[in-house]
C-alpha cells in the first residue's frame, strides 16, 4: 500500500542527508561495473533530417557510485527542446541500485524539473521536485530501476549474459508508481551509422503505446548505438551513434 506524506523544507534537508549517507554506505560495498566510464555522442534525426544532438555519459564518482546521464538538444523549425536526465546508482554485482534521479526539460511549451531520492533497502522514496517534498513507502521489487538507469541495466544484463533474449524491468515512474518495461529480442542487424558499420542485436519494447526499438553493439561492449521511437504513423525521433570515447 502506497502512503504519501507531505514534508517541510527542514524534512527535505534531513531526508537528503539521510539518503546521501545511505548512498555512501552502500558505495563502500559496491561492485565494479563491467562498463568503463564513457561519453557517447548521437545524432537526433526526425524524418531523415538531423535536428539535434544527444550525449550519453557514464562517470565513476569519488564515493564509488556511478552517474549515468543522457542529454539532448533538439531544434526543428520553431520547436526547441533541451533535456537533461541523470541517475546516481551503485552496483551489487548483478543489479544497479538507484539512489537519485534528476530530470529537467526546457524549450517550446511548458518547462519541467524533477528530482527523486531513493533508499531502496528501506522501500523509501522521496519526491523532492516541489517546495513541499513527499515521501513514499512502497514495496519495491528486487532489481528496481528508475526511468534512466534501466537502460544501463539492460546493457549490463547483455554483457553478463549475451545469450539473453528477452528482458523485463521494474521501473519507478515519475508519479512514484512501479511499472513493468518488457523488451523482446528482435534479431541481429548490420547498421551503417555515422560512427561506421556495426553489427547489432535489436530489441523491441512490447505492450506500449509507442513503438520503441533499440540496438546494442556487441563489439562495443553492448553500447546502445541506435534508438527509434514512433507513435502511430508519426515518427518521433531516432538517435544514431556518432562517436564514443572511454574516459577512464
């Protein structure tokens, strides 16, 4: 059962310190990710036309945790959209354990900003997006991810088990609810990208209003090299790898 509690600014400060302390404690026992820190650049394409850039980056933090981020900048006709998304996670040798999720969107239309803090072992979530924070206590399934960290978890799963065909993730959405994201293996494909020719494994998300396809490259340690989304007959966007650099 989900319980929501409103808190004050003082409560937020206490919660933030508590979550950071828990994050530091968990980091002491964190395992090393099978992925080296990197920065990857992507072209964002709409109906065959380049309309922006995307950056995915993995950083190894001083406390042993990791920061995984994805930022995009799109300018198309009179439309502009800038998004910054980041997850702070630790790794237990099998699953990523999220402790913080940040999202910011600016541009045409309404701007949006969110911050979520997680204490996964205690089933404790804090929505710190507004002046009055909210706490949630909810039974969290093993391997729970946030809206960005599950992308990295999918890659880790493929590295640890290349024969894996289907993947299912329990994900906390931005209303504090847990949803299931399922991807089905959809075959192998050689892709010619701005980066060059790469052999990939392709996955398709099922039971979703949007059509989502993702491609990972085994030769690049299962880096995501292409992402495609559309809703109905309208193609929303496609991201194609331009370059990747190991930073550690």
